[in-house]
């Protein structure tokens, strides 16, 4: 595996990048309000109502904490803070904070991470949590109020939302932008809603549309996949029951959902319509091995399993640092344009 990956040539990657750009020109787009769009909306509401049935956050395997820890380290290396601490450092000292969250879901990050940190620093904040899913938002409101939050919920389709001009100190989107179609409209509205000294903060997916792997990344993933023992190649999401995958499944998730429907346009839209203050790229391919699909195959108490996880993380970090492979995730902070 080492010799295969070490001998991949940059010239091959350049050719594959050109192929990826050509492919991008012919990618399917979905129109807001179309029958297909409305079907996706219905499925999205149903899916996430079930996901957040018992928790404020999406259930993940233990391996995902390894990925989260790596993300936190990279943000700290770049900024000196965790993502939440970075936000607090920017807004502390203000008398009253207006906060708006896009696609908040059940508000897990806002309620369990941001609010306690705001409270610790005596930041007086009015939270507005928005989402298309009323049932999930009501769960967030109930829990938030029980914990003492000043919280309002807003049921809205974020592809169509509008914000009052110059109102918000902080606009936030945690893993929600990659579900949206009208990214230019959304990022323009974020710019409108921010105060002159306001900030937009996000951790999100910026993969190829449909959560497909970029061609050069797929080449790397296929090499890693071929070297993995069979027990690590069991998919826990592709079928009703765990299923062995001889080859890595590079599937277009946007064909039947909003998952990564315009994800490769997230960063360009933000850069067109806001001023970028921080951009921390991570995860060229590591999330593919550690998330809900294949993460459950790893036992963190086993030496072999942890050796593979650590190798994947270090290799991923190298390819991100070198710029050879594109990131699939990023932490970004933006100001009003």
C-alpha cells in the first residue's frame, strides 16, 4: 500500500483534475419548487425526524471521534482556538448577541456546545434556530428552554429564506450548507443579515457534488481499499443489513436526496459573496473510512484497527497539506462584504 501511494505522480493528478472540471460542466441541477425538489423536501423531513428521534445530534460510530479530534487539532493549529472558542473570541464583550443558525436541525451544536461556552463567558445571546423540519426544531426549543436559553425557532426552507439587514452578530451553519441548492442566494442573504462587525461561521462538506469522490481521490481510496482486510469493507448503510463491498462504493447521493447536492459550490459561493477570514481544509478521504458507513468496522481497542486509522489520518493530512488532493470538509469564518 505504501509503495503504491508513494509512487502516484502529480502529472496523473493533473490529468484527472482536468477530467473532473469537464465532468462538472455536465452535472445535473435541481430547481427549487420543482416536483423533484418537493419530493426531496419530503424525504429530508422524514429522514431527519427519525435521525433526531432520541438525540440532539446525529448518532455516529466511535471512529468518528477520531475524525473530529483531527479536525479540532487542525483548527487549533491554524487559529489557536477550537471552532467554538474562535467564535467566542470574536463576539465576547458585546452587550447582546443576535445569533441565527441555518439548518439547525435539533440544535445539538448550539445547545450542547455553543450555549454553555457563551454562558461561561457571560455572553447574553438570543438564539434563532431555523430549519425546514418543524418537529425537530420543537425538540430543540423545548430542550434549549429547559437549559435556560433565550431561543426562538423558525420553520423555513433555507433555499428561500430572507434575513433582516444588518441584524446578526453571528450567523452559523453546521453541516447544513451542503444540503442547499441556491448557494449564491443563501450566501448573499447571509451577507445581508450580518452586522458590519458580524461573522458567519461554518464547518461543512465541500466534496464533489453528490458526495462523489474526485477522480484523483478515488484513485487513492481504491488503493487503500485493496489493502484493507475484508472485515473493514463491510458497509453499514448501503443495504438494509451489513454488506461486504468488494470495491469502494462511489455513489451519487444527490440523485435521491439533498445530500451534497451542490457541495462543490459551497466554498466558491461563500468567497463570492462574503469576505473570508479563516479557511481550514481537512479530510481528503478519511471521513469515508470513519463515518457511519464503514466506521463501525473498527474496534478502537484493537492494535491493528488503530494502526489503520492512524495511517489513514496521517496520509490524509499529508495530501491535504501538500495540496495534491482536495478537502471534503472545512472550517470557515467570513465577514460582511
